[in-house]
């Protein structure tokens, strides 16, 4: 058995439409196959922001056309996105591996993640989902008890909570498959947020930040590396300015200071650096790497990317 790693695929690995995703996952499959050839044992997580929003909008429209059908809860939309993205990923990875003469099973686990019903995120929702609405539609949403926000020049969108993950329910199944030599796709979109009510798990109207769950998953699996793949080769300070400075390494203390200084964009690099800090700070043996999907193997080999350690 090789080193156990968790690979977190960002938005750029999936595209924004059905055709874009079919093409984008080919590139992701190639990067994963490179890591398999390098003898790593791999668990893959992925974003689902665009996809779950698309599914949510489609299900809302369906309920409008068929009034007897209620709007699908966010937990169901999240489960649908995990299955649909996993389907494309596992098939493309399987094809890429077979084309290289490698037989290695690939499985997708529909993953539920426990969240705290008293998490303050439920009082301060921030994540935008679904299509843009008119003022009249937004008012109707608020009358249902949902939260909306106005986006200047575009209309209104629903916003939901982003609580922190507490427990990954399918962790034993994921471990079993990895130990059996399979590539596992799990915790897609941060996992389906659920509330534990006795013996029952109830879906929460929320989403979980994918990178934070990836760090939790890596820790629970006993992985040595958390590889966060995004659209840039290295983390940079003063990104997009004439003072931009790419970083080869960051200590947990330095990264924490950069976060406090608001060096990273909330919708982009920030959650990746926060996840890297969470994983790297949990053990001196842990290492997080942030790099581009096109430089995944070079990143984990120490040739590029930004390495975060304790």
C-alpha cells in the first residue's frame, strides 16, 4: 500500500454545464491517474456549487409546473449532485486507468456529514444558491421562512447556512474501500449536511464548505497529505496586484497571520488555506499542498505548489 492522500477537486475540475463537466473530468481523471501510477492510495472530494444550484433551480421549476410536487430540499439536491458528479468522475477515471493498463476499481459513496443544529451559521446564512429572482419571488421565499439577499443589478437569490462539519457517517465504508485498494469519491460538495435526531438523520437546509470537510476526512482517514487542487499553481500574497508574491511554503502560523490580514478571497483561496491550516496543525506528520490540477503530480512531488506544514 502507498501513501494515503485526500485529493480535493475545485470548481475548475468540473465545469459549469453538462458538456463542460464531461470535458473537464477528463483532465481531472488524467491528474488522478498520474497519482495512481505514483503509488498513492486516493480518496477524492469535489466541489458541487454550480451543480447543486442547477439541480435546485430545476427542481423548483418542476414544482412550479407540477404543483402537486413539493420543492426538493437542499439535502436531496446535494445527494443528486454527489451521484451525478461521481458518475462522471468514476467512469472517466476508470477509462483513463484502463487506457494506461491499470485495473483499479473506482467507487462513489453518497456521504452524510453531521452538523450542529446550534451552529451560529444557521443564524447568519451566507451561501447563495439557485437562480436570480424578482422582488415578488423573493418576498414569497421570505414568507416561507427562507433567507434572500439582493445582488445589485441582478435581482435576488436565496442564501443558506454553511455550518462546520462534525462527523462523517460513512467514514468506515470509505476506509474499507481504500484499504481494499479502491479509489473512492466521497464527501462531494462537503457532504450532505444532516442533523441527528435519535436514530434518524434529517437533512439540513444548508451546505458545508467542501475544503473544510476534506480536511476532516483526511484526518479521520489517517491520510498523510491533503492535496487541494485549484486554478492556480501556487498561493500568492497580494493576488492580482503588481506586488503579487507566490509562496512555495507556509507555516501554520504564517498562514493564520495571512488569513487575519485578509490576504485571501472568501469565495476562492480562503477556504483552501483554512482547510490546509486545519489539517497541517493537527499533526507534525501532516502536510497540505495547494496547487493547480495541471500540476498535481509535480505538487505532491515537491516540485511546485504551496506546501503548508505545522
